[in-house]
C-alpha cells in the first residue's frame, strides 16, 4: 500500500479530536471489518470484531455503508467518492467522522480496499475502520 499524505481534520459540530488524526504508530482502539458488495452495501461483518457501540451485525447487513457516516458526509458525496476512488485505485485511506446509531460521532481511520476476481472485475469492497482514541 502506498503512503498517502496526512489528512486534515474536518470540522464537526461541537467536536474537536484531542489527538492528531490517524497518528502513525498509535494502536487503534478497535478495528471493524466489513465486506461490501460493489454498490457499497454491507454483505458481512468480521466475526469476533467489536462494532462501535450500538451497532450489531444484523443491523448493518444489506444496508449501505453510508449509514456509518454523518448526514453531511453522505450529502456532500464523500462516501460515494471514497468508493469510486477505491474502485479506481484499489485502496482508499482517510480519517473521517463516523456516527453511531444514537448520533454520537467518533473520529476513525478508514481503509477501503477493492477485491477483484480472476477477470479483474470488482467483486466488492473491504472496509476496515479503526476508531481513534481522543
């Protein structure tokens, strides 16, 4: 994987992370691994992986990955751009605000990869999100 330039922290209502975003060398609090179909819908959630508070695998199955993002991130096309970038480049890494079902936001590093079949067709996406400690 190629090193990407650091990401600046976007503004979020009434929230500012105390720590540097996606700080290298810092162990993530937890990782969440999702398998997505080519349209970005959740196919499965990694077994034994803790989900952000309030999320359950059954709640995510069949839903678009955008349910993990705040409304303004979806409305601005950020989720679609991340999936498009992944489809074109094979991987996409960013720091972003994600949202729990109760609306509480948390800062996370997300890494999306695009698995392909033997004919090099996109078969879906793998999304690993690591909430970053404050």
